[in-house]
């Protein structure tokens, strides 16, 4: 039995659905909103690579190291982006959250906070994880800020850790949340989701 079994997670109009070939067109459309594949610090697939992106994610699911979701509008099924559990280590009950991106129109909305609440709740309360981690490019300051707003602790920086899509070598910033910290972080996420949001300009 896999540590992360197929599951659909939903709340506040957002559903995280196991990524499948049926999401190819929707994923391509979400990436096109903002031409997100042009950003050198993200994992967004180029339009021509969308099918390969999904196939690779499914291969990693079969291997037990990554479980990818399509982020969808619960009412319409429209694909808004993607996110994953990855670097899954059942022996120590640890997962990381990453490969996360959203169509440009979905950024700076409740969607990312909702997705993190869903993933963290499932990780800590269903999978009984001891630790949930994140990693991001040292130049992806928006990602670092978003992770820190969740309340995750910065573990450190791994120098010369991975290749970017443009062939340069990146440093990787590591973050984590331990199980004992989860109740406070859950309360903060719920506060952020429930407080009035200013209208988008």
C-alpha cells in the first residue's frame, strides 16, 4: 500500500484531484495564463511538454516518491494549476509540498492558502506525518514569502543543489513544519482564509 493513496481534497470551492491525462488541456490552459513557463524559477511545463509533465508525475506516483494533484474549480472542474506531495519518505512519515503553480489570474487569491490547508491537514491528520517540508529556489522570493507566511521554519540553504530550466545551478532554500507546530499553523491558515479580503484591483 502506498503511503499517499489516491484522494480528492476539497474546500472553499477548490478541489485537489489526482493529476491524470484528462487534465492535459486544462493544465496547458492554466500555464498559458501568464506564460508561466517563461519564469526561470518555476516548474511550470511549456505547452508542448504538458503531456510529458503529466506522464512523469504519474511515473513518480507509481514509484511512491511524488503524488501530483490538479488544482481545480470544484463547481466547474476548470484546471487552475497543480501541486504535489513529493520526496515522500514513509519510514520517517515525511512529505514535502511543491511543484506548485497557479494560473496568473489565481495568484494573490485564497486559492494557495486553501490548497496548503488541504494538503497540510491531510498530511498531519490523515497520513500522521511527523514533518512536512518545502524547498524553493533561492531567487524565488515570492515562493519564500508565501512559505514563511504559512508559519514554516527555515531549515537552511543547500548550496549548488539543482539545475534550473535555463541550465544555471540554483541554491535551494529548505523549510519545514513539525507535527507539534501544526495546531497553531492550522489556526493561522483558518484566520487568513476567514478574514475579509480587499477587492483585487
